[in-house]
């Protein structure tokens, strides 16, 4: 019984402390650290990077058959350190959606991989489309059919 009385006293003391309402924790929205960009630029200055102008598009091919596509990125490089920095906002898309745009940009290794992807996914659909373009074979003779009528 002593323990029940102590618990009741502790609850009463807690109610006085809280003031009757539930306390909520304040959500803090952390903003992107502005100093992070400055620190990155300072580190890149150590590598003596130079800007590459007029780069319209950069594509990174991932192993899961997706492409990270950068439109008008800022590209910096350092020949001495073999360093290439691509900065911008990427769009992650599947290879199938990017296929028409990237065919002229890929090397032989990626071209072979793209062919494999097309064979897996679009091979059956392409085979069906090829049959529609052919002239159908003649089944019967039209002259015989007209003589019967």
C-alpha cells in the first residue's frame, strides 16, 4: 500500500509540474547548411579546378538500369588531379524513357547494354510491329471466287 500512495503522490506532483496540458515537442526544420557550399568551393579551389563551358547535358548510367540526367550542369575539372565535378539538379529516369535522346551519346559498351535492355523489354513488341508492315500472303484465287458467283 505504501508504494501505491507514493505513486499517487508522484502523479499529483507531475500534474502540478505540467500544468494540465500535454507538452508537444517543437518540430525544427533544418535548412540546408549554407556553409557547406562554401566549404566545398574552398576544397575545390585547392585542386585548382577549371570550369568547362557549354555542357548541355550529362548522363550517369547506374547498374539498376536508370539514368541520372543533368540538364545544363556546372562542370569543373582538374587535369592534374584527374578530378571531374558535376553539379546541378539531376532527374532520375529509366533507360527506356531516355533511349531516343541517348543513342547518339553512348559508347560501345553502353550501346551493347542498351541493346540487351531493348531485347528483354521491347523485343516482343518490336516483333509484333514488324509483322504488321508485311504484305499478307494470298490464301485463295480471286478468279475462282468470281466464277462461282
